C-alpha cells in the first residue's frame, strides 16, 4: 500500500510534464488530461485513506523510501515519504479541492489560448504541494515548499502580458524567498544540532537539546511560515497575488498553499512544545495578522482583495491556534480544512461573478446580482455563513474551538488572545457581510465600460457551478462531521497528542460570545451597506480606511525601505565596482605608463648624454664596490 | 604499460584542434562538423574515464608518469581523483554544446580577406582550450599544471579578442576597442596572477626539490619535508592569488564581466563554466593539498572575501543593464559560494563546492547560451531592448526561465543540491558566515526574476514582435542541458559517489574533521 | 722618482679624456679624447710593467696602440661619411633617433 | 701571451742567444676561431680579386661554409671531451677551451649562420635597375641621395664586404668568451666591435639613421672600451699579470709579492676593486645593462635589421660568456663584493627595460628595450653564483638568440614604400592580412614574454630557479614583476596585429627567399623544441657549466 504514496505525487507530476512539454498538439485535450490526473491522485488518496482507517490509530503512519537523494559524508537526505493522519488530511484536501478547481477551470479558462499550460501549472502545483506534505524530512519538505512557490509564481504571473501580474508574481516569489531563508537556516540548525533533519529523529530527540537552540529553530520555522502563509510581516504579497486567475486564488492562495505554514508549525509540534518563547511569538504573529487581515478586508472594494484579506486573517486564526500548543494544533488543522472548503467556495463564487461581469472586480460596480446568478448566490451565501461562523456551519465549529483554546491558554495571555479572536470574529462577520451586500443585494450599479458594451450578468456554465455546489456542501457539513464527537481530534491525536484545555470561562459562554459578536458585526455591516445605497465612487473615508485600502501602508513601507534603499545600494555598488575596484587596477596601469613616458625622455638621442649616464654609472659602480668592501 | 587513457582524453581535442585549423578556407562547414565530432569523441573518452574510475580505489587513478624535464624536477604525471573526474566530465560534456551553440558565431564577414579563416580558428581554439583544461584537471605535477594553467590563457585570449559578440551597442570601432580591452584585461589579470604563482612554484621547488604533488604531500605528511610556516604562507599566497584571479574572487573579479560581456555567448560559457573552474579546482587540490597549515591560517580572510563576493556579486548583478554582464556578476556570486565551500573545510562544504563547480557549469551554460540565442535575434545585449518575448517565443522564454531558476538554485534543479551543501557545510563551522551566505538566495531570486520580468514579460516590444522561437539546433543545445539539470537535481548520486572519497582525502590533507552534532542522535540508518 | 706619480698622471689624463668626451661636441674631438684615454691606459700599463719588473705591460701597450690605430681607421671612416652626408661633425646634430 | 713566457724572453736576452723557445699553439683546439678568421681573410681577398658579379655568391658561400666548418670543429672538440675531461688552456694561456667556451662558441656559430642567411636575403625589395638588392647600401662611402650613389645603384654595386666583416666580428666573438687573459679579452672585444660599428653604418635605406647609429655605437663603444682597458691596467697593476689564473690566485692571496717596491700596488685592494668595476662596466655596456644600455635602442633601430638581429643575438652571447668567465674564474674570491652590485644592476635593468618598452612606438626599439629587460633576467642567473646558474644562463642565451634573430627576420618582411615599416601603427591588422607571418611573430613575442611551452619560459624558469636556489629570491620576485610589465607590451603588439582592423595604406608582407624562410623556421623550431622538450639542451648546458682555471 505504501508504494502508492509515490503515485500520489507521480500522477499530477506526469500531467505537468506532459502538458508543458507536449506542445500545441495537446491544446484540445490538455485540460481533460490535467483534470483526470488530479482526480486519479484524489482517488489514490481515498484508497490510502480507506486503508488507513482500517488500521489501529497508532500504526496508521506509512513510510515509503524511494532512494537516497544527497548521499554525502555525514549528510543524508532521502527521497522518502511519510503518510500519517496529518499528511492524509492535507492529501485529501489538496487533491479533493484541487480536482474540483481543475474542473472549474475547464470552464473558467475556456477562452484562454494558453489553457493547456494553465493546467500544466496546476498539476505542477498539486504535485509540489503533495510533496510538501508527504516529505519525511525537512529538506524534501523544502523541495516541495519551493515547488509550490514556483507554481504560485507561474500562476500569479499567468497573464504575463499584464505588467501588474508579472510584478505581483515576482513579488510573491521574492517575499517567499525571504521566508525560505528561515526554513534553510532552521534546517542547518537541525543538522548541526541533531546531525540529521529527518522528521523522525529530529522530533523524537527534540527534547534533548537546549531550549535556546529549539527557540532559534522554532523562530526560523515561523519566519518560513510567515512567508508562505502571508503572515505579518511577510504578508504583503498575498493581496497582489490576486492578479492571478481566480481558480488559482481559490486553490493556492486560499485553500492549500498559504496554509503550508500552519502545516509546518504543526508538523514541528515537538520542537515548539519544547520552546514556549517561540510558541508565544507564533501566537502573537497569528493574533496580529488576524486583525491586520480583517481590517484590510473591510476596506477593499476589489472583491478578490477583500477575500484575500479575509484569508490572511483566517490563517492568522490557524497560526494562533498552532501557537497554543497541543490544545490548539488540532483546531488549527480543522479550521484549515473547513476554511479550505468555504474560502475556496467563496473565491470560485467571486470568479463566477467576475465571469458574468466582464472580469469586473470592483464590488461598487456590482449590486443585486442575486437574481442574475442564483446558484452562485446560493453557494457564495453558504460559504459566507460558514466563514462568519453561523452556528451549525463548518466555520462555526472550527473557529469557536480556536477561540476557546485561546482563552484556555490561561493567564493574561489567554484573555488577550481570546479577546483578539473574538474581535476578529466580529470584524470577519462585518466585512463578509459587506462583501455579500455589495455584491448580491441592493440595486445594480454597473455601467457600460469605455467600449460601450454593458456587462450582461449571467450564471456560469455547469463545469463551474458544480464544483461550487460541492464546495458549498463542504462548507456546510465539514465542520459538523469533524467537530461533533471530537472525530477530528481523535483522528489527529497520534500526531499532535491533543490535550484538552480548560478555558477560565465555560465553553458555552465562549460560544455564545462568539455568536453575539458575529451578530454585531453583521448588524453594523447591514446598517452601513444594507440600509442605504452604496456609492459607486468610494468615499474618501477615514484615515484608517484609507490606510487599510493601502494594506495598512505595508507596501509603502517596503517600497521606501527595501526597494528604494536597495536600488540606491546596487547603483552605488555598480559605481564602486567600476571606478574603485576597477579604477585601482587601471590606475596602476596608467601609473606605470606615465613612469615609462617620463623615463623615455632620458633617451634624448644625444651621444654625450648617453656618455654621461655611462660615466655616472661607472662612478656608482666604483663607489658601490668600494662601499661593499668598506662595510 | 596500459593504454594512456588520460593522455588520450586530452590529446584527441588537441590533435582535433590542429586538424580543424588545417581545414582550407572554403570548407568552413566541414571544419565545424570535424570540431563537433572531435568534441564528441572526447566526450566518449571522458565517459570511459568516469566509468573506469573506482570510487573505492586509490586516491589518484589511471595514473601515468614519464620523465620530462629532469633538471627542473618535472615529470609528466597524470592521475585523476573524484574531483578531477567530475570536472573532466563537465568539460567534455559542455564543449559539444558550446561548439553547437557557436555554430554561426565565427562565419567570416564579407569584408574580411579570403585568407583569413576565422571559422576554422574559432573551433580550433575551442578544442585547444578543451585539451588544456582537461589536461590541467589530470596533472598531478605542479609544474605541468602551471604550464597548462598559463598556456590556456593564449587560446582563450584569442577567442575573446578575436571573436567578439556581434551584438553590441555603438560603432564597430569602439566595439573592437572594447573587445580588445576586455581580452587584454583578461590576459593581464591572469598573467600577473600566473607570474606571481611562478615565483611560488620556483619557491616550492627550492623547498621541496620536485614537483610531484603526491610525493610532496607524502613528504609533508611523514614529516620528511619540513617547511617553515612563513615559507608555507608565502607559497600559499602565491598559489592562491593566481587561483583567486582565475576563480574569480572579489576584488580580483573585474576582468570577468568585461570578458563575458564582449565574448560571444559560447565563449563566455567556456570562460565561466570551464576555464574558471580550473581556479577553484586548483584551490582544492594544490592550496589545500600542498599547504594545509597555511590554508587554515588564511581561511578567515578567504571566507570573508568569499562572502563579499557572494553578496556583492549578486547586488551588482541586480544593477546591470547588460544581460551577459548580469550573468557574469551572478557567476562571481556563485564562485563566492564555491570558494566558501572549499575553505569551510567540512565534508559537506567541499562536496558541495565540487558539485557546485559542475552544476554551476551546466546551469550557467544553459542560461548563457539561451541568452546568446536571444541576443543574436535582437542584436542587442541591453535588457531594456527586450520585453514580452515570452509571448512571441514561448519555448525560448521557458528555457530561459529554467536556466534562471537553476541559477537561483531552485530545489529540483542541480544547483540547489550543491548550494545547500555548501551552506550547511559552512554553517556547521562558521554559523555567521552560513547565515550571511544564505541571504544570497534572496538576491539571486531578485536578479534572475528582474531579468526575466524585464525581458520576457509585459507588453510585446515592437522590435521583438517578429522574433522566431528556438530553432532545432538551439533546442538540441538547450534540451540536454536542462534534462541534466533536472536529473542531477533529483539524483546527484552518480556524482557524489566519485566525489566523496576525494573529499575524504582532502579533509585528511588538512587534518580537519567535521564538527559533530551537539545531540548525537541515532544516525540516519537508525532513523530509517 | 716614484713611479706612482706616473700612475697619477695616467689617471689624470684618463679623466681629462673622459671629461672631454662628455663636454666636446665635435665628433673628431670626442674621438681624440677617447684616444687620449687609451694613451692614459698605455701610460698606466708601462708604469705598472716597470713596477712589476715584467714586460707584459709594455707589450700590452703595443697592442693598445695597434687597436687605437684600428679604431682610428674605422672611426674616421664613419665620422667622415656622416660629415659628408650632414655637413656637420657635431655629435649633437645626430639625434634622429631618440625616445 | 703568458706573462711567464715573456719574462723568460726578457731574462734570457742578456745571455748569448743559442735557443729561442717557440711559442706553442694548439691548432686543433683553436680550429673554430682559426677557420673563421681564415675565411674572413679569404673574404677580403675575394673582394679584391673576384669580379663584382661573382662576389655575392662567393662571399655567401664562403661565409656559410666557414661557419658550418667552424661549428663542426666545435662539435668535434666537444665530442673529443674538450668541453669536460680534456678541457684546458690553449695558446700559451691566452685562450681557454672548456665547456662554457665551446657551448657559447657553438651557440654563436649557429646564430651567426642563420643571421648570415638574413644578410644574404635579396628578395625583399624589388630589383633596382635590374639588379637584385639586399639590405645594404650600394656604396656605403657615397653620400646618401648623391649622384655618386645613384650611379653606384645603377651599376648594381653591392656592399659584399659585410660578409668578411661579419666573419671578423664572429671570430672576435668566438674568442671573447674563451679569452683567458685580459689582453686577449680586450683584443677580442675590439675585433668584434670594430666590424660591428661598420656594419651598422651600411644600411641601404634610411642611411642617415644608419650612419647616426654607427657614430653613436662607435663613440660609446670606444668610450667604454677605454674604461675597460683602464680597468685592465689597474688589475695588471694589482696582480702583476693579466692572466686570469694568476689574478685569481693573487685575489685569493695564494701569491704574494716578494718585491718591496710593489708594496703600494701588489695586492692593493683599491686597485683591484676599481679595476674590477671598470672592467665590469665595459662588459655591462656590451650586454646592454642599465645604465650602460642607452646605445641599444638607437643602434638597434638605425642599423640594418639583419645586422641588428645578429648583434642582438651574438653580441649578448659573447658578452655574457666573458662576464661569466670573469666573475667565476677571475673573481670568485670577490663574490661578496660583486654580488650586491650586480643585484642592483640586475634590478634596474629588468625594471628599466620593461617599463620604458611600454611606451615604444617603433618595433625595433621595442625589441631593443625587450633585449635590455632580458639582459636583466640573464644577470639574475649570473648572480646565482652556482653551477646551475652558469648552465641556466648558457641555456637562456641559446634560447634567446634564436628567438631574437627570428623576430628581427620577421621585421625585415613587413615593408612599405619606405623600406621596412617599423612603426607599430603600421602593424595594425597584420594578422588579418597575412595570418602566418603574424602568427610566427606572435610565437616569438610569446617566447619573449615567457609564456609556457615556448623556449622563453624554459629559459626564464631555469634562470629564476637558479637565482632562487642561489638565495636571490627577492630578485626572482622583481623579475616576475618585470615579466608582468613586459608581458603587457608584447601583448600590445599581438592585439595590434590580430584585433585591430588593417589600414588601407598598410604595409605589404614581402615573400622571402629560402634564406630568410630558413632563418625564421629555425627560430620557430628552436623556440618550440626548447619550450616542449628542453631536457637534452639543459643537460648539454649543465655538462658545459664548468670553467677551467
């Protein structure tokens, strides 16, 4: 059975290879092939899952060792996989949602002449992401880690003729690279500390080394997670990443890749458990991002950017939960999965809307779309309810647990974190309601564009709606299936050894508080956007609003500090290289030349001056000889 | 005695060079095919060397030894260790692609006199360089190595100065001027380095009385050859200076951008992917092998210089306007990594450095050759003159991107393996240096992606609208290289197998052992 | 009389000759100064010969005279031909080749 | 003549004459010199008796034959062991027949043969009034551009005297390094200098420059030989003899005078040191060491190029031979006095030559300065004061002389309307117009620059190695720096030839006859052979590196 693990990755990889090298002759069938192979991978995943369920909880983990990757003196890196419950969860999420989005893309990318390549990239992504979650050592994980980075680079910049897209892609890759520094340093630390970086040995013996080292490793891992999962301070790329086609946003920048950071932290649970300081930092990062994303989400008029902000904030929840330790890991993952469903659904919905609106993304130009595209409305609505944590829907279960866990952290920390999570829940409800109202309610606000043809909103083809419907199911029931009876908790227990936290206040109180803040958030949004018409041109807005529209000035900061500073640095270095380093050499050459020119003058063509030099020379010779004898 | 395989490997291209040069002016194409054929035969021979080499065997294998210049204590001594084998393979592997890529670079212009036979000369010189480089990887006699080290400058010099890139901004005159400036700069830098090394070589003779690498190392090991530490330091510096110019190490690097900028892309590849490797190779074999103590003494300074090269090279690369100069500075940064790996003096570092030499050769070749194809289409080296190429020539853009990704050492492509090994190896001994070097991966991403974005993406520029995509010949050049990058990126074992023992020997030369992990957990076997 | 004085004289003559070479312009005169130096050498030889009581010095003097004569032949030939082509025997005029 | 013999004559003169011991001359061992001198004399007679038409052929034939015969004689002597076991003093102590002498004589003779071939070249210039012309004036005595000259040209006169002159010079050069007493040294010096003065004056084109070169060379040469002679006088005063052996003994204190009258002179070190310095100056002038080098560029430039090549090669060989013998045979006891001085000279010579050459614009002057730099490198070997030093210098001389002659031979080929186009700008793009010639010249330049696989490198390595072993490591470093500087201007010429576009009015490359071709070919062959497989010649040199006393 283990041997199937490689196939999980192999199928989409094959797809990528064929589609990218195949050339134009595959244009007609390419998308079907891609989708098929993704589905194959999903089926294999299910098979393995079934097999896994058949086993006892503790020996469910499977290993497959393909071959030794980098065999060097005292350094062993293998191409080897480990499939345990945690990985399994991801496998199913990735392949499942991935397949749906492949299907969706068939319709969405129908009119793009480079559709084949798009599917190639998607397959490449799926393969890389699976490698990431299946690796049994950190270096191989790094491999997948960069692989998804590459796929995301290619897909964000898929419409390369748009400079904005190309720039966004580059930005995403660079910011991720900054995070990667963290990951590689972490791996180096592991190597110098444990002599290896395979999950098994490292995690088992994590306790044996000093807390300082572990904290360092933990923080480095966190840095990596920040890059991948768009956490403060490395979150700036996610908003721009929306330049990519919407299915990409749904799959990579909502459901799967951006959650890799959470996976990394949960995977390294043993290290973090032994390094409380690192954990604290993790929770702080999570909390900050949670609010940051939420605030940004409130201000954006671009529907995808609003959703991106929401993604950021939701991942903030997960990171925070992961930072809480054993009481949080499970819920981090659980929220990750449910979020995978409803956020993917929301994005696909947004995509469907844009599809009907000539790719208009400004919500102020929407309005009243519910009657034009009912299916989209329905699915989007369910996703909406799920994310704001409407009782009974999946978001409710996962988020509520996190909030509980946050309080359960105990002490002031617990209170602060709990408060933050609650506040986050309120804001989430607010901005999601805002999105909902601006898009589907109120009267239509769109006008003909400069070419004069007015958008004719219409429902999307089956290939797009079906995945949306399926995801909607996920958003509705996933939470219940997981949450009721702690199924999910027991499922993951072998990996993350869950311990039940005891919040200072009863779980019931937390839940009701959650619901309450949710209602408040919805109410506020309704007052602002439901009661009175939405202005087509965005009002100037408060200082905070304006800052939030600019991602809370994050980009301005980066630009001022890194871009401008960097440009000056390189310019000056180029100058230094040319005039200083090179100048010294050329200077010496010129010096010798000048000397030569001057000495040359002595050769003035007059015999007598030659004779003088000989005479003088002789005198010197005599003097020197006598002197030598004298001394 | 057995068949002199090593000599043959070097002799074939040498003879081939003479034959190619002899081809009459009219039969230009014949000369090209002859050169290609010869390079392929050499490749086969190199393959045999690779196959015949037993990782478990002696340090130097396939050895040959003949008396040559008794009075100078010079012998014609050949032998290869794993590092030599790997680099010979690299050289023999790249030359056919270089020749194929430069197929039309040396076709004579109408204006030139009929007796002037540039094409024959071009390919003959390339083969001559190949012969000398291969022999220098095989030489186990310091003097023999020195001779080749110096002599290979001459053909390189003519390749750079005689066959400039026809794509240049400005008039032919100042292009010619720049070209000969670049050529002279290349030659003088390396010649000065070589002459300083000559002094050291003579000094070595005075101290040791012969030039046999093995004998000297042995004598040093068993103490029969005492060397005053000051002497050893001076000799080391003499050798290292020459190699650092060749490598090139900051601040001795400025000849490289000129040379690579002015030369045709294939020649640029020859410089950076093949000839410069002799420098790093020699550091590993001669500096560490002959002067272990001095090497350790100099390590801190060298590590610092290497770090400067890494960061500085990358930053300056970001600021370049000329595609080929950008690649040149990128190479400087990479050479920084190689030297860092060598002088970290850990198994990982040195294995990494060796792999790095090979991988950097392949990746730079891929990137540079595609860049050459691009430049030859548009007739300009300036990044600003391009834009949106990806739309009109997707395959070219794709291969260019892969070359770039290899340059920024993306996992899955060969350079990642070596770069990570170097980083780990360095970090294990000098954590701070390791961390500083790690920033290089961000800067690499920066210059590669900026280059790709400015040339390939965005709206299509008028001038490139009619640009054809890669032709079959060009594909034949690029595809194998990329395949190789992927293969070695996932399965470098064939290389590491031959390299590991050599590294073990070097480590014992310098009497250094790897730092042990602070928590000696069960070894990898146990983990599995 | 102490033969050493002859040596001093020889040295004096030699120096006079050398200085003459350095300061005189006319090629002929310069050449004569060289001859003077040679004769100074002769004087020295003869003196030393006398002091050492062996004939070598005197014999060498004869050789020197012959050589001097040969030099005159060659030298005058050259100088005269130069004079004929330049109408000047000044060594300073002959400076086509310099630097 | 040997002092003792003379003395006997003097004392026996008082007694009634019954017997005069005839001086004993070993003709076989002197054969090389005698052959050449004889040929020279015959050449003079030929000038007198052979009709004008036949002279050229007769002279060329005679000289080549004589030189070949002389070389054969040298080889014979060497084979006969006179270089090693049977080495000894000949001609009553006047001439030493030993390893260095034979090696250098062989080198000189070989160099002379190829040089003479360039003398005889008559294809380079178009025939004038139907008469083939060589590089020498129709009638050297005639006023340049005068009617007389025109007439001479019309009549097809040629200066075939150059061949006997050259032979005389060669004879002198053969004796110079073999001279075993100071008198012979001086005579040999004059014998080879005087003909050279004349040879410089007889260029066919640019006669004014040629004559000027002759004047300069002559005056300075005479000046320096005067110094040399005075030095000899002082040494004679010091030792009471001019024989190397005796002087050496006196220097070592083996012989002390009994005569109180000599208290002031005999063994007076001031005499010794000043005399030595003057002697040294005379030799350094000939090898063209700074600051006695200033004649070199002008003379090299002005002289007819074949003569320049001949001088540059053969004179250096002879002069260095004499210098070696002087320092190793006469003054080994003074090593600690002369070494520091020579250090200084070597350093300024290496650096001075290399640095000034950078800014030269005339190819012949460039080569002149390069020869100065090379003199410096050779001095480094001389200073080693070890047998390997001697052998390295011998080897270097052999390698260098052929490169030089070859290089100057190439210079004669590149011509335009005004004769040889020696200005560097004229050489632009030569590699494009005639790749072969340019390539050959490039080989010579690379050899000068000491690039591996050329004879230049082997020689340089040998010399530097000897110097380093002799404890002159610092000198090696200076030498290396000088080489780096020198490399620059050799490379400059190569750049000019290959990388710059040819000018429209550029010079043409004359197609030489077999004579020059042979010369150049020999040059290339020696350059490469000594570069790739120098072992045999190194052995030769090291066997020949023992001076007889």
